[in-house]
C-alpha cells in the first residue's frame, strides 16, 4: 500500500498530528490529511520529516574523503588540496565514477538526503579527449542515482579557462574542458532522462573557469526554468583576483553582469560585503552553503545572520563529501556562527525561534528551489520523499514534538534516520540501504583499482 500514517509529521506550516500520507504510482504525494485516523493495514511511524536536498555534490570526491589530512612542507590551503584532487580526477574511469556515486548516494539516503544536485565536471576521458557519447560520465551518475534510488539534478559544468582573463587550462584540467555548446549538447543529450526523479540544469564552474559572456550565453541557451549553479567567492584569493581583473568583487560582478535570479544557486558565496549580502538576498537566488567542506578546506564563514535578516534563501550541500549527513551540515552551519559571534541560537528569525526547525525548513525550501524539482515539503503534488526517525532511540523516545528537530540536529552522533522513502520507493529500511551490500562491494572494487593505479 502506498501510504504511511505519521503520529507527528513536519508539514510546511509546522508539526501536525495523526497525518495520513498517500502517494501515487509516479512517486508523487497525492493526498495528505492531518488529524486523521490510521486506516487498517497502513504502516505507522512516530516522527516523519521531509527528506533533505543536498544542493552541491561532486560525487567522485567521496573517494578522497579523509585522505588529504596530512600537512605538506608549506602552509596547506584549498589550492594544495585541489592539486591532490586533480591527480585523483585524472585517472578515474566512468565505471569507477558510477560505483563511487552509487556508494555516496546510498550513504546520503541513509543519513536523510533524498535529492542531490550533482555539479559534474569530469566530461572528458583520461587523455582529455571527448567521449564517443559526450554525456557518458553524466549518464553514469544518472545510473548510480537510479540504482540507489536518489533524486537527482544533473548540472553539467562549463569549464573553459584556468583563471580570470581567459587563462588557458592547465594539463590537470583537460578532463574538465567544455565550451558553452558542449554543455548545451550534454544538457540536450540528457533530456530523455528527465522525469519525476531527475532534472537537468547547467553550471558555469566559476568566474575563473568561465567568462561572464559565457555565463550569459549558457543561461540564455538553457531551456526556460532550469536551474543554474556556480561556485563563487569561496576563497579570498578568488576575491582578490576578481577585483584585480574587473574592479569588482565576484558576487557583485556576477550580479551586475549576468542577471542573477531565482534560477540561480550561488555555491559557497563565502566572502560577501554588506552590499553583496543585500543584493544576493534581494535577487531570490539561493546561497549554496557547504559548511563541512568549507571548514575542511579552510574557506571561511558565510555571513548567515545578516543574510537571514535580509530575507536571503539558502540550502546545504556536502560538496567534497567529508560528511554525508545533513545533520552535520546544519549543525556546523549554526556552530560556525556561534563561534564567530560568541553567541547561541543564531539561525532564527523574529517569528521562528527554534533553530533546528528553522534550519531544516529553510534548507528544504532553498534546496528545493536550487534543485528545480518538486521536492522539499510534505505537500500534495511534491515528490514522496520522507524520513522516518527512530522513535525508540533514547534521544527521541517520549520527546515532545517541538524538541524533535533540536534532538535530531544537536544531540549526539547516532544516525536517527530509520527508514527513507524517495520518490515513493522505500530505499532505506531499519537503517540499511536496500542495495547496501552490492553497492559497497562495487565501491570497494573501484577503490582498490584506483589504489593500484596510484602505487
Ligand atoms: Zn564544489
């Protein structure tokens, strides 16, 4: 039966009791009723949340997690990490990309993500030549998403230059090489895969890798309404380079010259001045925040408090996948702000005073917008993407409804996600992904092959 009865469910307007959720054969929520009675034969759950959107992922980087934590001779930075990542990216095969992505998606589902925006920039083979099928590696990600049961937004990446002023690509970047027409060709080739579980947008990699004219051309060439993502202002060095090149800071430059609106997700946007905070909030674009990766890479802290006060929209992503948990992203989003301001309970508004509930709901709304899919809420017509929390865990057993998200986000390290429904399909049951062993076996094989190549 395609139904679930939740004693407590988080709906867009807040917690509601005795909620009957029904979905159709296409995986869309068809009927939601609060204050209902449990029909006979329908499974019951204590606490049900909408599944979270992971708005920024480079799936292959999952294989690098934890392997870059050793100091080199000089000060280590984002740029030394990037050199290591390039060496890894240079040798990975399409089969290995698929195996790693399937493992990542199964882990993300187990921790509560039901949707991933894949910022995909490995478009050429190890020699830097185009694949016979230009969308080959993006299709591998789609296959991995299908196998794991993850909702996807594929974002083929425009990557033409090594730095501001159309600097030629470096040898380690040849696998990423694309022009505007290449990306639009890949978007077109992926068109037949679009369905309730999969959307296709596009992503200029950054203002370093794409000129502003290319950014505009890509936005104009992409079919109406599709999402556009870009990395921006992640590092101070990028801000300095953009100032030297254009006389403007990256976000100000992009906003003035590329017509940023609700289609856009500006990933990181870490280094903003007050005018950029206000302009980004006003634009309706989503700030794509990736707190664990930004911490791991030493990027800096996003000005969350003034951005929320200005009505800005945001979501979270796991980016380099040092974490696969939305709990950890949201926890560190808030903790970074507490450490910065030496205060508690920063991510709130005048009306919404509960940090956990505000963060979960805000990240759902921003994430859904960035994904360009009908996700992010338990609402009729949206995807049937939901999490059943472990009601007998000591953190949740007998807890008041109003404290559930506080317990979920800010207490302990046990994974409290028990079952996960994604697009109307149960993909996690009792804490295990339904294809966990087969997916993990292929992941191990891929990692062993990559290890052999690197030795
Ligand atoms: Zn990224």
